[in-house]
């Protein structure tokens, strides 16, 4: 027994102390990323299909609104057709809202797994701040230009009067 224990320790025992750098890669994390990415691509395809169908339904509604029919039966048929068409448009819009909501949730989950969620949140926040700044700046420029025209209106009228008086001579 002592001899068997000695051979066992001699051949099987290896010290656990190691100074090597071990890199841990989790396949589960990459599988989850690929699954979420595939779901996002699938939802994008469904969004594209629903958007095209919604566009077609709205174009049919637009064409039927401007079609001229004086026949009584066609008017009744168009009224029934319009209600069904509006229901279809509402359904497609609801589906698009739900798909965009699902895509947003999956995108946030994907960003959290990748570790870039807060960076993207900061980018979105800065984009909103920048766009609001541009809107306010353009509004300010428009209003100041409008006020300048109002204040210069008497001068412009005097210039036109002088021009018309000199043109008559």
C-alpha cells in the first residue's frame, strides 16, 4: 500500500502553483451575443417587411382617396374598403411600434453584454443636447433676422421712396 501510494503521488501529482497567464474565454457569452445579434437581424427584416406593407397600404389609401367614382355601388364599396384599409394601416403601425420596442430592448441587452452600454448612453445624450442646441441656435438666428427686418423696415421704405422719386424725374 505504501508503495502504491508512493507511485501514485510520484506519477499523478503535479503542483498547482503556476506563474503562467491564463486567458479565460467564455463561449457562452459569445453564443449569447450571436443569438441576440441574430434576433436583431431577424427583427430588422420583419421591420422592413412591415414598413413596405404599411407604405403600400398608405399608397392604396391615397390613390383611393383621389379616385373619382360617381357610381353609388362603388362609393359604398369604397367606404367599406376604406375602413378595412384604415384597420390594416393601424395594425401595421402597431406591429412596427412593437418591433422597434423589441429591437431596442435587444440592442440594450447586446450593448450591456459587450460592455459599451454607458458609452452609447452618453453618446445619445450628447447627440440630443447637440441637436437641441442647433435647433435653438437656428431659431435664434431666424428670430433675430426677423427682428432686424422689422427694425430696418422704415429705412427700407425711405430707400424705396427715394428710388421711386428719382426714377420719376
